[in-house]
C-alpha cells in the first residue's frame, strides 16, 4: 500500500513537470499554439492521481490512520551534512502523505486545472492566436503546479523549502510574464525579494531545527523525541518559521509584494496569488502545529498578525479602484483570517477557509480577467460600469464569488469564516471583534466593486464598442468554480471522511495540541451565525446604498475626509516607508562599500607600495647613470667586498 | 708545490691591470683589450691551479677557454665596429641608453 | 594495469602543456586549425580526467574500503645528498618529489577545471582574433598548471604549479584584455605575487622543520622533504608550537587570502575580471580563485590545526564582511561584468565561512560551493562575454529588454542567476545550506564531534548575504533582460564586430552548447549529488577533520562551555550586535 501511495505521489509530481519540460521543448519546435494540451494533460493526470491518493488514504482504517499518516515515504537520498561515520545519514527526498496533504493536493490541482483551461481562452489575442510567450506561460504554469505539489508533499523541511522557493520562482517568472512592462519587471523582482526576506527567517528556523534535532524529517521533528529536543526553543523556531509564512502569504509587514504582483496575467493572479501559493504559509503553520502549539507566544503572534492583517488589508481595499488590486487586498485580508484561525487553535477551520477561499477567490479573479478581456485590458472600475448586460455569465459568477467572499449565508465562505470568527471569539474576544468588523468591511468593498463594475448605466472605456462575453474556454471554468464557491462549504457538514474536520483531525490534532473550536464543526452557535450573516448583508446593502442609490456619498467622503482617505488610498504609505528606511540606506551603503574599494583600500595599497616605489626611484636616480664603467665599478667593489668577507670569515 | 704561486701572482697582476684599465679608459677598443687581459689572468690562474693540484684539468680547461676566448674576441670586435658605425666615435661615454 | 592507469595524473597534467608547445610549433597563418587543435587537446584532457574519475571510483569501491589517496605517482625530482654537512652527525639529503595523487577533495575540482577550460577555449573562437596561437597556447599552459595544483602532494610541487598559473593569466589579461588591461594585469600579478612570496617563506620553513624532525627510515639521514603527509605530521607530533603555527598560518594566509580573495584583499579582483577576456574571467573565477580556498583546505587546516582554530573566528568575520560588502558593492555596479566580479567576493566569503566552521557539513558545503561557484559564475562570465560580443558594451544603462531579442540567452541567464542565488533544486542551494548549517551548528558537539570555533551568530549575518545575493542578481536580470528593448545605438542586435563577422541576435549553436553542459551539471548537482558526497566526505573526514580533531578538542573544549551560547571568543562587534538583536538567545541556552 505504501509503495502505491509513494508512487502516486511521484506521479503527481512528475506529470506536471514532464508537461512543463515538454512544452519547453515543443516551444522550440513551433507547435506553440497547442502547448496548452500538454499542461492540461499533465495537471489532469496529477489530479486523477491525487483523487486516487485520497481514496487510498480513505481505505486506511481509522485506527491505523495516525500511524500511517506519520510515515515518511522516502524516494531517494538527496545529500547529507555529516560524516559518514556520524550516523545521521542523508537528507532524503521524502514525502509526507496524510489527510492534510490530500486536501491541499485536491485543492491545488483542481483549481490549477480550471485556471489552465481558462488561460487557453485568456492568453489569446482578438484573432484567437496565442499571445507572445503563449507556450512559455503554460510551461511556467505547469512548473508551478509541480512546485506547489512538491511543497505540499514534502516530508521534511528541506523539501518544504525547495517547494517554497520554487513556487516563489514561478511566481517571479509569471508576475514578470509581460517583462517588457517595467512595472511588471519591477513587481516580479519585488515579489521575489520580499519573499526572500521572509525566507531568511524561514531558513534560519530550519537551521535551528537541525541544530536542536539533528534531523529535518517531519517524522522526527514532530515526534515526541523531536519536540523534546526543541524544548525551550519552540518560540524562536516557530517565530522564524512564521517569518517565512508572513512573506509567502503576504501578511503584515511583508504584504507589499502581493498587490504589485497583479501585474502578472490574471490567471496567474487567480492561481498563484489567490488560491494556492499564498496559502502555503497557512499550510506550513498548520503542518508545523506541533511546534507552534508548544509556544503560546508564537500562537499569539500568529493570531495577532493574522487578525491585524485582515483588518488592515480590508481597509485599503475600500478605497482602491483597480479590480485586481481590490481582490489582492481582499486575498491578504482573507489570508489574515486563516492565520487568525491558526493562532486561535482552529487549524482545521483555517484549512477549511483555505479550501473554500481557493474556489471563490479564483472565481473572482478569473471573473475580473473576463472583464479585463472584454474591456481591452482596462481594469479600473471608474472607467466602466453596467457590464452585467453584456457579460451575463461573468456577472452572475462574479456575484456568486462575491457573495461567498462576503460571507453571505449558505455560501461557502460563510461557513469557513464563521468557524474562524467563532474560534477567535472564544480565544481572544478582541481579535474576534476585529474579525467581525473585517467581515462587514469585506462585504462592503466586495459589493462596492460589483456595483460599480456590473450595475448602473453601461459605461465602456474608449475603444471598446461592445462588452462581449468571453469564449467557452473561459466561461466553463467560471461556472465550475462557482459550483465550488457555493458548495465547498458542504465539506464542513458532510459525514465520514468527507467532513473536513473529521478528515484533518488526526493530522492537525494528533496529540490534542489544538483545542477549542473543533467541536464547533456542526455550527451549533446560532447567534454568531446570525450576527455574521447579518453583518454581511448589512455590508452589501450599505454598498448598494452608497454606490447605487446615493453615489454622491462616494464622491463626498474623500473630500470631507481627505487625510484618512489618502492614507488608505496610498496603502498607509508602507512602500514609501520601506523605500526610505531600508532600500535607500542599503543602496547608499552599497555605494559606500564600492567607494571604500576605490578610494580607501586602493589608497592604502598605494601607500604601502609607495615604499618600494620610492626606494626604486632613488636607486634609479643615483645608481642607474648609464655609464658602463659605473656599473663595472660597482661590480668590482662588490666582488672585492665578497672576497674580503670570505677571507675575513675563514 | 710552491712553484705554482708565482704564476698565480702573475695571473692576479694581469687581472688587476685589466680591471684598472677597464675602469679608467674610455676607448671601447682599449676597454675590450683590458677585458682580454683580465681574461688571460684568470686563465693563467686556472693553469696554475692545475699545476698546484698536479693534474691536467686546469690546462685542459685552459685550452678550451682559449678557443672560446678567440671566438668571443671576434664577436666583441665585430660589435665594437658596429657601435662605431652607429655613432662615429669609440667613446664609451656616448652610450648611455641604460640610464633609468 | 596499463600505462594510462599508472600515469593517468601525469598525463592529465602534462598533456595540455605538451599540447601548448605543439601549438606554438604550428604555423600562425591558420587560426582555424589552431583553434580546433587547442579545443581538441583540452577535450582530450577532459576525457583523461573522466578516465581518472572512473579509476578513482573503481578504487574507492575496492574491497578494503578506501579513504586515502588514489592513482599516486611519485619519483624523485630534486634529490641530492646535501653538499654541506647540515645533518650534524648524520648524512643529510634533499628530497623534493614529483608526487601527484588524487583524493575526494581534489577530484571535484580537477573535474571542474577539466570541464571549464575546454568551454573557455571554445568560447574564445569568435572573440579572439589576434595572436591566436599564443592565446590558446597560454590557455593550455594555464590548464596544465591548474590541474597540477589540485594533484600535487608535495608542497614544493604544489607551490610551483600554484605560482605557474600566474604567468599565463597575466599575459592573457595583459595582451588580450580590455582598455585598462595593463594596469589590471600588473595589479593582479603583483598583488598575488606579493602574497605568495610570504607563502613561499612558510613553505621553506615547513620544509626546514621537516628536515629537523624527519629521518629517512632506510639510513637514518635527515631529509629536507616537502611531502605533504610528512608535513601534516609535524603539527601532530608537536614540532610546531602554537606561536610558530600562528606565524606560518599568517604567511600562508597572505597568499591564499589574496587569491581567494578575502575582504579586504579583494580589490584586484573586480579590475582583473573586468579587463580580462571572457575566457580569462571564466577561468579566473571558475578555477583560480579556488586555488586559494583549496590551499586553505589542503594546507592551512591540516598542517596548522591549532592556528587554524585560533584564527577561525577572525577569518569568519572577514568572510562575513566580504559576503555583505561584496553583495552591496555588486548591487551598485553599472558594469555587468563588475557586478559578477563583486558577486565572487561575496560567494567566496561563504566558501571560507563554511570551511572555518570546521564541521563536516561546513567543509563539505565549502568544497561543494567551490564547484558550484565555478559552474555558475563561470557561466555568468561566459554570458556576459556573449553580450559583449554582440553589443560591445557591458553598461546596464545601455542594455535592456534583451529577453525579447535573445530568449535562449535569457533562459540561461535566469538559470545561472537562480543557481547562483541558491534556488533549491539547483546546485547553489546545497552548498549554501551546508555552509550555513556548518557555521550555525559549529559549536555543537552532536555525534561526538569536537566543537568548532564558530556559532549561531556567524550564520545569521551570513544568511543575510543570501537575501542581498538575490537582490543584486535579480537587479542584473531586470536591467538586462526585462523592460523595454534597449540596445546601444547603431547595433540593432546584429552588431558587426571589427572583423566583419556578424552574430545572430540570439545565441548561436556553439554558444548554446557552451552553456548546456554547465547547466546540466548545475541541475545534476542540485537534484542528485549523492555520488559527489560519497566521493568528498570520506577524505574530508580523514584528510582534514581527523587532523584537526586534537587541536579542536584541546583549544575549544577545554576552556569554553560546550553549550550553544554565544562564545566568549566572538569578536566584540558581532556579539554585541547579536545580543541586541535577540537577547533571548542568551538566556534560553541550555
């Protein structure tokens, strides 16, 4: 059985990787317009394998699950740190295959497949020809799927880091897909570098784990022995690991790259910067529950950063006009929810929110992409409006995604968000309150965007005559995703292995470290459900009132409150702050170093070499007169001296 | 074997004369001749040493050196002629290109 | 065993040298034949190196489980009874040997050299048009000398090869270099020579010490020998007091630190790199810098263990300064080649940091880092050369958006950038990780190893260097590849060079074939480096760590706490900074 599962995991990795490599090779051969088939095939094969994997895992009897899930599936030896006699041996390429892995795999692969299918329609120009770099795009997407699966399947911290960096690389390559746009190139660089800052901490955390445990395998580190070895260091390890999560999942204070990442093609934003890659941080914290839960400080930090980011990003989203950026801030905010859930000991709920969020946020992004496609690349909601008439499917699916995001009762986001808020209220009422406030804001900014873009009198940007619905390649994924956005909440109410809490239980709470909100799964806290449902409805209605009924309010508020509005509109000036505090000083330091080289060190060198140089000059001037007989005289005197010395010595 | 000493003395005297001549005269040919005198002084010493040690190595080597010296003298004089053609003078002072 | 099996190392070393002489005998009028022959000769050397590897692995797999030297060849080189009665009551003799052998430390570097040189030669086909014969002959001479350094097992032989590498490269930079080539060549030569003269003094002193202490087992004569094995024993047997070791260490340090180059002895490097022709830069970065680190690893550490342990924190501090300083300086460069040159300063800092952690992980990482840096930086210099061949400029301000015109080039530049900044899955990561791991866990005594001289607070600032590394390399990629297309005026991507040949916009087949093997090696080392580890680690243990062990135990375990706290010997600045940054680390130590 184990062999089977390991093999399936290998196939999950190989299928997209092969797809990517083959596209790269075929790209050279000029079959570029068909490149998407390889990506679709690869990812679909991986999805099938992931479903089989899920079934295999389900086949394990309940009693044996905890043991089976903790197993490490070694593929081959990678490299090693210690002497061959030291005994600790190799860092293997190993997988951890358990319920959390399977949930992540299914989420990632299903969304990826839909996004790739969508891209077939999206990445074409008006004549149906693939855009420049068409095959490159699919090669990168397939590579991303591979990397993300590697991250999720990793059975030790090294492999986790590998996946972690590789997804970062794909993100870099895809954000910079339109590399000729300076803003895209800058955004790609920024994303990579900000992530690197987070990875600095992450890497140190891994080193620290190795230092204490002498091993990086989950199987050991999360075992009792490993936890004992980490005793006293949990807080620092957890916080360092969390640095990485903060970078990857765009939490405060490293959130700055995600809005800029919207420079990439929209399917990329949907897949990488909403549904999957940015949730890697959430996955990692959930995976490392054994470390995090041992440190109340770390848990508090996770919860506070999550809660604060959720509110912070939501406030910025209120004022933005770029649809994709609104969605980006909303992603940051929703990721904040997930971390809040993790921090208040509700990891299953966090993963549940990750799961639902993947569908509805991908749906929203793809909807935005559909709008963008129809508007000839325009994405500013001030420049168009009333699109619901022309883009019926897009508008309808966008509504569904919006309702799910806003936590409208019975939509998927409602269930998952509610669980987190519930856990937060139980654990840290202040954070719970903030989360409720954020829910209200979420509904408001979501529907602000929807009302401005899809309703009211039809306005089109110059150059666009009609708002055309997109091709079937794009609308079918939208429809499929909206099924997910409506129904994904069902996994909290299903029974047996299909209930996400029951399924994840043995993994995220094997030692009972996570406690608290787990029992809430059935949704018995009716009051909270009513309150949060009401909040989302209030937010929606408020948005309708402000932007449809009394649009004057929307114009007047920024004028009445210029300060706060500017603060939000300029994203709290965080970018400017970083530039002034970090980037510029570093750059100046670099110039200083280079100046040191040129002036100080080389001057010192000059001074040192001045001694032989001046002696040489003196000799040249005094001795080197050019007359043969002068030299001969010198030589004769020298010989006589030597003779004298020898004779006197003997 | 004390009778080697006079020869050595003579060799030293020849060497000294040659050296002084080389250092004091300015005419290239004279200087060249002085080097030859020094050379003969050394040669004489070689032979005297052979005499002193009672073998023929010194003399053999001396003969060998004589031949080389003849060749070298031919070359040296040729060089002097060439130098004279360049500058039209034999004054050693006129060659100061080695000045730093 | 046949002739080849017995003399494979000599063949490897002297085949290129013989080929160089043969090349000089060819008529200069046929540059094509010269180029072809030079390339074939270097390829043949690569084949011999691969054959040697096969022999080596074969011996390693042998029944007795082998940890030492393989393929040894030795004969007397300069061996005389000494003319003066130096031996006191005994006869005395001089015994300088021609002694070459291979172990797992030299093998990777030997292969790297054997791989890089043919590529460097091939890369010059288009760009070198003058004095073709002399150029290739010098490259082949350099090739032989570099291979000799890695094989030599006699200190004097090592030194001869070590110094001999200087001359060909001096001429290559001075004759075929850029506009400031004379200054660069002089600086390169004098700088390195000044250091290695001191090294030579240390070499002589070590030989003298051997003379005082080593007896020929046959006749009891005193032997003036430079054989490495005997010199290693000097310290082990206590013939070198700590103060003598310190002086010797500093003398060796002078030569190697300049070669590496370690901050603040690095200023010759950017200049030499920038002015050297492409192949010269690639070999300089790829192999010659490794001579310094290899010297530390092969000579300083096992020969002077006590001094190495004593000086390790200081060298580590210099290395860390170099890492950060080189990275920051690289970031502000406008000349692409200079940027890559400064990146070498930063990378070699990592290399030394890992080495002086004196841990298995750090040493392996350091050795791997040498190979990695050779591959990726060598390739980066080749790439820069390809740009220069087309546009005759290396200014970032004049270039931009080349990804559009040169997609294959863009692929390779990004690939090697990623390798250089340590993307997991490529080679750079493993080296970097092990180096940091070594520095980080240097103090730990897990697995029964004696505690090393470094610790956590050396790894932390060094890890910052990784962030900075990403900054400057991505800065380079962005400036050259991305953004709107920008080419120097008049070139239009089909620059006709001074000789009237035209290069296509993107890479030619030859250029692609140059980079592909390097890329393949990067990928191989990143994904499945197990064979290399099996080769490297036993000799690192037996040749270096085992010899360091007594010194480490005596120096460190005795007077310092074995806990992973901040060490008392940390230089003050590092410690105070570290403590401010994280006071908990001091209190939470167990």
